[in-house]
C-alpha cells in the first residue's frame, strides 16, 4: 500500500475508533453485532435512559456507523459497515472471551 493511501486509511480508522470510544456506544455496537435491533430491545440490554440511547444512536447514525430502517412507528438499527462488525467482534474475542 502506498503511503498516501495508508495515511487515508489511518485517518478513516482513527475517526471510527474515536466514534466508538465511549463505553455505552461500544456496548450498543456489541449488541448490534448480533443483528438489527429496535430501541426497546437495546434499552433492555444496555440499562441506560431512553434519552441517552437516543443521543447515542443519533450520533452514531450521523457518523455513518449505523443504518436505520423504519417500520411503522419503530426504528430498527444495524451496523452500517461490515468492517466495523469485524472490528467489534475482534475486540470481543480479545477482551470478552
């Protein structure tokens, strides 16, 4: 890989790492590696307020970490980038097994 391309990738990965570098955002992402979930399902698993959950989800959606699918009055969230799924799963293997 040429140095310019490597620098670009380092910037991309660094931005992603900054975006997930919060315990609650990381917890949400860990649960989303299992598949798409609605807000209620994530609230049950993460034990945070609905207001906090909304803030975290909105931020991660703005940062293009999450995709949102609307179905009636429900919003379903999933991880937008397969590389982020792999990264979270790798961290789970290293730190959670």
